[in-house]
C-alpha cells in the first residue's frame, strides 16, 4: 500500500514539530541532569516531555535517552 506523496508532505510538519519538542526536552534534561542516577533522569525527562506536550514517545525511547543522559559525564552540562 503506497502512501500518496501529498499525505506524506502534509504530515511532515507535524512530525518535525513533535521531534523538535522531544529534542528540547532531551536537551534540557541533559543540561541539568547529566551523570545523575537513572531513575532521577527518567523522571525529569518524562516531566520535560510533558511540559513540551510531547509525551507520546515510545517508552523504550524515553528509557534509552534517560540511560544515555545518566551515563554521560556531568561535564556534558556545560554544552
């Protein structure tokens, strides 16, 4: 089943806007919580996604981001 290019073109602005919200939430969490315990990072990330109205993210993706942020050195905060 092929998708009409016009349907794809119509949906891309919404997808791009959602991804920008996710990126802002992840960046904000990384800046404030790099190197912190996973459970804390995960909670802060979930709250940041909610604040961006971007909570519709696959749970495994949220977990992966939280783990990466938790495992990154605290020096990442200065980025």
